C-alpha cells in the first residue's frame, strides 16, 4: 500500500512540474506577442513566476492561477516591468506600460 502512495505522489509531482512548464511557455508566448504589438523589446526573453495560488475557474473547477513577471524596454536605457496572470491556460490580466487590462 505504501508503494501506491509513493507512486501517486511521484505522478502528482511530475504532473505539477509539466503543468507549470506548459503554463510558463504559454505566458512567455503571450509576453512576446504583447511586446511585438507595442514595438517593445522583451528583455532576457524570459518570464519569472511571481505568484501561484488556487482559484475557481468560470466553470467552478479549481485551477492554478499563476502570475508571471517580465521586463521590457522601448530603448536600452530604461527597463520596465510588466506582468501577466493566467488561470489554467487562459490569460486573465495583463499589466503592461502602466495599464492593467482584464481579459
């Protein structure tokens, strides 16, 4: 019986890690798109996890809400910060150039 518990914990950990990687790549794509639309440069071509919590989705299911922070610039002298919040794999909020957009 202990073996089944350990197997379940291992599978849950692997699922959580893979789900996090998929969400990370999805949010990176969103940030690239936002920067391209606004003629900004996504610095370091990366996003970093700022916040992770559980929240109910529109259909009532519990989903992970992840907030990713990224840096961008219009000119090399100024670094600006933005963030994107996703619920599952659905963008919920984007904070870019001082404007907060709810989706």
